[in-house]
C-alpha cells in the first residue's frame, strides 16, 4: 500500500539550530502512529512542517501523492489534514456551539455569511459533532469557561469540522488529570475507529503512547532514531538510552 503521508529528507534550522535533520517518514492510511522524543526533539516543528505553518529548508512532503511544500495551512486543511495544538486553539468568548459552527462555516467557504445568516447554518452538523465529542450538554456554555479537558474536546470537534482523513494531535493529554487522560484517549480511539481516520500524534505519557499507537517513531535532536511496532521501540537500546530512561526528566 502506498503511503498516505510521505516525507523525504526534511530539514529545518532556526538561526543555526537544526530542528529537523534529514527526516524521512511514511504513514499509511488507517494507521495510528505516535511521534515521541524528549523535549526539544523537534516534534512540534515536524507537525508545523507537515501542516504548512513552517516551510522546510529542504525536503519533500506529500499527502496522497500531492506535494504540500509551499501550500498555506488553510489549503492543507482542505486537502484533508486537521490538527490540534499544544496550546488550546478555540474562540474563548464564543459558545461551545458557536465554536464548532464557525469551524463548519469556514470549511464550507462561507465566511462572508457569518454575520448575515451564520446563525442558521450547519446547526444539525454542529449538534452531531458536539454529540460525537461528548459536549452536547455544554453547547450553550462559553468555550473559555470550560474545564481544560473539555476545552481539548472542543478543539477536537473543531478539527473534525474540516472532515479530515488525517488527524494530527500535538500532545492531546498534556496537562490533564489521569481521569481526563483516560476519557480523552477513549474518545479519540472511538472517533478514529468510527470515522476511519488516520492518526498521527505526539505524546509524553508513555502509557498513552503504548496503549494507542500501532507504530511509534522516536525523534532525538531532530532525527528519527527508531521506528516500528511498540514492543520493538520499547526494547530498542538507543531509544531506552536517550528517551525512555529519561522519562523522569520530562
């Protein structure tokens, strides 16, 4: 099977600091794949290069055979790639319902209708997404007043509003309580299965990584030093040396 996402020889530097170093990576359709590594390993930079928030110094990125280099983020979203961020990215003063409704309106290219007829658009689809992520009861609440865990659920609903085939989640459980973590992972797993999504995620919580991922790639100093099934990565001597043995240091 050809790769859904293909990355070849990806480099990115910031003022002499190499954030990604000759990274090559492939992701097959339907796969759940984790990117792990110590802080500063280049994980978020890697996501930003895929989604058009950064332009690589050199290398190639393609999605379903179409090159993404030079394409702005909103066009990449329209191709079928959605992501969440480490920092919550919602409209904090809008209601939960309005947050998702605006995302649906934007995806359909109806931004100019926001003030005129926006309130009547995509109401059923908005309710369906809120039901999907477990926020139907909070529809009228203000987004910024939700608990941290529920704000992350709202961000997931916003990402799903673009009808992605590939979902990128950047540390989806960071800052959550153990209960919130468990609920979020169960939710993501159910949504990925129900919608047939391909999932690429970064995560520091190893119980989450090894409980969800079918394959794992390890970034260290901007390079992928190992990639494979969870047991193979867990037992890789180099991975244990540079990362798994350093878990106590974040």
